[in-house]
C-alpha cells in the first residue's frame, strides 16, 4: 500500500481532497527550501544593521571598551572564518 492510497483512504475517497493533500505537501516542501533563505536574510540584516541598528547601538554603548573593540574585530558577523579557528586550535594544541 503506497502513500497515495493511504491519503485516499484517510480522505474518504477520490473526491478531489487528495489533490489538496498533494498541494499541501508541495507547499511544505517549498517552505522547507525557503526557510533557510529567510533566516539567512534575517541574520545578515541584523548583522549589517539594516533591520535594526543593533550594531550602532552596541558601538555607542560599548565603543570605548577595548575588549568590545577586539571582539568586533575578531569575531565574524555571520559566517565564521574556519581557517582562523583551525589556526587558533592548532596553537592551543601543538607546541610552538
């Protein structure tokens, strides 16, 4: 018994409701593909300050703190720099 026949059994026959079930399944698939893009847009907008001015507010509040300035310079906004991380990991584990 395949999934189509299960949908027909659950919906009570072939009255067009299987078409709606298939349509809903394709919508879920489209949303599954679009949701990472939506999250990337939100995260990049927040990091760049185009959604809110969080970066500007943090700079105004903590801009004189040297630890904050070091953090801003070393930590990437969205995508981590894997090579920098591996270099720091190697420095911590291997004798220099």
